[in-house]
């Protein structure tokens, strides 16, 4: 049984520092042109299909705004 993962950025926690964008080996992330509730331009997944879930972005984020979590087989069936 293969595991699936979900990459999520808390846009309101992100300060748009760009560290995650710089370290992403697949160039998945970019800085948004939309401001968040705190007035920052947060990172977002511009190319989510290219994400390999390496978690380097999670490690680099000083604001702990990025999470990668495992999706269980049961939850996958409910996400339609």
C-alpha cells in the first residue's frame, strides 16, 4: 500500500521570506502576488504536481507555516 502525502502552507502564518522557494529542489513554490491577513505576500504551491514531499521547505520555514502530512487510505476515499 503506497502512502500519499499532503503539502499545506498556512498563508496567514507565512511572512513571504522566500527561504522555502529558494531551497525547493523541484521549484514547486513561488511567492504570491496576493497579501495575507498580516500584509505579507505568502508562498504557495505554483506547481503542486511536481512536489516530491522531501520536506526541505518545512525544515527551512522559520515561521513553521508549512506542513506535510500523510493521507490515510480511508481519507483518500473520502476526498472526492
